[in-house]
C-alpha cells in the first residue's frame, strides 16, 4: 500500500542458492542483498494517489519474472523520486513443500508437490549447518521421504540449521530452528516410543460378567 505517491519503482532481486545460509542466518533476514544475488527486473509503475489516503496496488509477479520464476526473491517498492522511502518483501516461488520431524537421533524429511500434493521422488535433500557446511545429504524415495540417522554423531561440533530440497531447477528450504511447530495445543504426554518389543492394550467385550461366564479379551 502507498500514500500520496503516484510513481513507484519496483525492483526484484533473485538470491543465489549458495548464499541462502548467509542470508537466512542474518537477524530477521538482511535488507542488504546486493552482494547475495542480482537484480532481474526494475521498472517504474504508475499508482493511483488519493490525498492522505492509503491506496493498495496489486502487483502480479508472473508479469516480471518470466523464465526466472523459481527461486528466492526480494521485491522492493520505492517512491520514484525519494528512493529512501521503500518497503520490501521476501518471496519464495517453488512447488516443493517440505515437512521435517526429528525424533531422538533421527531426522525424517518429506517432500510433496504444493500444486498436486503428490509425493516427490528423487529430490535432493541436504542438511546444512549454520556455518554453511553440508552435514547430511540424501534422495527421497517413492513416498517423498528420506530418513537420516545418527544425526548427533555427524553434526558433532555443528548446529543443523536448514534443510534444502532441490529437483531440477526448483529449490526450497526449511529453517530447522525457526519453523518449529508448537506442541502446546496437542496432548503429547504419555509413555515414550518403544525401541524394542511391543506395547499392547487389552480390553473385554463388556464391563460386567456373571460367575462362570467366559471373558473375551481383545488386544490392540
């Protein structure tokens, strides 16, 4: 949205994939990105202006990105004659949806298509530390899943920071320490998972029996 402005300069920067860790590790993501990517589009557009009223101008990114639609972009809107008056927004354009679960010493990563929800096989997965070192790598199976074991052993001395997923020219990522799902709304109490053996629940077919009747047990 803008106010008292009828000309806006639009700039779209694409961040190089190998600069992603540096950018994401910056506090609240860095505003300065000229050394992390390149400007792929710059254009001045006309906007409606009503005195002292906020005006919303929709921008269709597909009109500007053409063949460079996939990736990580920063869209900046500046007042044409006062460029220091600006606002920016990060945009991730991808079809790779990521979900990760960490249990004890394992990390499981699922990849699904955001457009069809189908699992994506043969996607390349990397677990990267906060100092940009690849700790683990793997490829998703037919269910879109890859399992990493012995996480603490391979990450000793490093902090796993991000999971990146790539397939073809598509790229997506998940920050492990900033995108945790809070369990406060879920019942997470109870016995831990068994490492071996079985855990069974037994119940009868009814609650009251007469002397001498047969009691039928059901096991789950």
